[in-house]
């Protein structure tokens, strides 16, 4: 691919520029903490971030959504919303971005990696069962590249074992299973608005859930412990004569700003347009792979799936892959393995290991996968150039 082609270049237009201009004209660039908590916003109509949450919740079909400043913050909100205790174990797929287990660590919990299906690099149910223990409390299902994890089977296992389930939908905005959007199966979900994703505000993320308690915990975690609850949830009043600003729980300051929210809302209104273009580019990739023949082929989704690809994964000969997302091989996890504790000093249980070779199918699979950009900002010619560049040495 030419160095001049950026595969994440976004087709920003008048809709986004108008939205930004309106925020600047308002003179209110921060979202605030809601009425009575240090904000001028006295109604949902005053805040672009509120409107973004309303629109997102409607689109996904869930009652609660909370916008934050990054996809990683949305990951953390989803895990924090589950109400886990320090030392609880959360099973993560061995092939996923490091942000997934980092969010588990941020909650004071212990990531436990389960090996993956070699045909999809998604969670393998037998592998999940093999690493589950007495302190397992949750599973994170990652819809990698847009390919949906087997949610019916994951939910059945989780309900039988009384586990919570987080769906990481950062790469799957628009993917369906049986006509139902990913993000609506588990107890909580998270989406990314980072530059390369289906829609973007540069950085940003959204957490969503059907459970009011999960929503409330996630908001407190993401808004410095201030109860900026929406969607009809009661907001505790600050006690009369109380000292302090009203931080009722520990939390980070992960609030989204109004300018981020304005761009994200404009982009949300264009999601169908963007996904149609991605579908066209996927078809072009598949035509090109069929024309080339040989040893390269796409990974196949589960049955009854409609995939909204973030990137298009292809299988290549063993050892020729370039996929690097096996997080326990990262230096951060290797340090934990050597020290036998988390970054916050929590001892690793004896049965938890991050040693190389722990999940051999993930490691072998990573060495057999390359991914092709199908970003909706690419022209047909740019896409074909990128395919040529990605597969030129095969």
C-alpha cells in the first residue's frame, strides 16, 4: 500500500463540522456532572453527550448507555459495572487486544486466558471450561474483527455457572447473530469510537447494559464517583451541610467531552452509510482472494451471523501471519508471570499462568493470520493496493 494512503482516514463531512460548530458556539465544551452536581446542564436537551447516549441506546435496543472518553474506558466501565471483588477471576480469550485484560486488572481482578477456536480465533467453550475455577466470576467475549463469538453457547455456560458476561464489541458495530445485535446478549457491553473503528470521535467509547445496577456502578466508576445517573434512575442528593463535592464512591474521570460527543453523534447517524461501504469493500476483497486462488482464505463466521467487519482476517501459511494480539505474551503480562502478582500487588493464584505456550492454538493461529483493512474511507483502488501490499510476499 502506498505510504500516502491512510487506511483509517475518515470521511468527515458537513454533518460533523456543523455539530462541532454548534458546540463551540454554545461555549460549553465539557459535559459536566448533571444538574445540581457542578454542571449548567439541567436537562438532557442541554448536553450533546446525553443525546449521544439516548441515540445509542435506541439503536442498540437497550435501556442504559454511558459515553466515555475512550474505548479502553468503556472496557473498564463494563467490567466495573459487574460489581466484582478484588481477586475474582475473569476469563478472557487468548487472542484479543491487551485492553481487554487490562480492564480486568483495573478492577482489581485477575485475567485468566482461555484458548481459542483455531478456525476463528474466538473463544473456545471447552477451553473456557478447562480454565474455570472456584473464583471465576465473569467471561469477556470479544467479537474479533467483527466476527461474532458464539454467544448462545457462552450465555448458556455462564448462566449455568452463575457468571457474568461482558461483550467487547469494539470491532463489531453492526454485527448480528440471528438478526440480533452483538452487545445485547451479555450483562454489559462496550464499544470503541477510536479513529480506526466503524464510527469515530478520534477517541471515545460507549458502555451499555440492560441492568440498572450495572449501569449505576459503571457510571460511578467512570465519573469520579459522582452519581450522574440518567434514564430515570434516582440521583442521591448531597446531604444538607455535607463537606465535599459529592463523590460517593471511588471512580476515575473518564467523562466524554461535548466535542467528542458531537462528532460521535454525527457519525452514529452515518453508521448505515459507512457499513454499506464496508460491505462493498469486503465483497471486493473476497473477489480478489478468489481471483488469486492459492493458500489464502478468509476466516468463516459462525452460522446465522451477519458480519460488520472492522478488518478482514485471512489465513495464510503457517508462520507467515502478522497478528500480534496474544496479550499474555506482552511484556506487561510476562512481568506479572515473573513476579507472580498483578501490577497492584495482588498475588497470582498458582493455577493462573501467562507463560508462553499457555494457549497454543492462539499462538499458532496468530502466526497464520493477517488482516486486511476494509475501512469505509478507502476507495476501491486503495483497497486493492492494500491487499496487494499485505499479500505480496505470499
